[in-house]
């Protein structure tokens, strides 16, 4: 008499575990790479927002005082989760992200940018 057997054999379970192990070995490094790239993109966005803020503040200073030739705010500028500084030396404006979320570090590539306003 044969009984109706249900369930998986040991070989089937091992095959599934091997496949899951291979998928995990491929997916985990890609996840960490995506995390690093998304953090760099967030910092790049903050730098672009600082650049836009610097340009807007310079334009406002020109409207208030048409003879102004340089402009750099003295207090840190906050853009989203980040804050940064804007400096102006000889017509070259540099924006730099100086603080951010818990994962942020000042060593992240692309945390500053220099440009001219005029």
C-alpha cells in the first residue's frame, strides 16, 4: 500500500537554498552600490540647490543695491536636510555642503562647486 506522500525532498530544499544563496550574493552588493549612488545624488542635489540659492540671493542684492559687486551670506544656508556655505572670492562663488543627514560625510565626492555670477 502506498500512502499519499506530501512535502519536498531534501534535494529540492537544497536546490532552492543554493538558488537563494546565489541571488543573495548578487543582489546585496548591488544594493550597497545603489545606496552610495543615491547618497551622492542627494549631495549633488543639495549643491545645485545651494547654487540656485546663491544666484537668487545675489539677484536680490542687485535689486536692493544696483552697485553691489560681490555678495556672500554670512550665515549657513539650509536646503532640505542639508546646510552649506556660500563664499565669494574675486567673483568666483563657491558653494559647499557642510552638514547633512546622519549618513552624510564631508568626504563625499561632489560636495562643493565653484561658479561665477557675473
